[in-house]
């Protein structure tokens, strides 16, 4: 499977908190995936796009803004 496409449908799960910051979680095929922008915010990291560029395609995926 390539880096884009072929993923099962995703649903938004209830947000969780990390260090008092909300982190949205997406349920994909029964597996929780955290929203990178929220994780970066909770960790006081900069640009989520820069962080995403360092992840391989097995550990990241783009989804439409609205599920």
C-alpha cells in the first residue's frame, strides 16, 4: 500500500487531554491516531507541517479537514 489512499474510513473519537491540552483522536480501523497539530500544540512544538515531513508514510496520513 502506498503513502496515500487505501485507508479505511475514519471517525472522530472524543478528545483526550495531554498536559492539560486537548488532543483530537481519529479512529481508523479500530486504531487511535492523534491529530498532529494538537500533539505539536501540547508539546509546544512549532510548525506541524515540518514535523510531518519527518514522519514516514506508515506513521502519518492526510485526511480531509471534515470527517
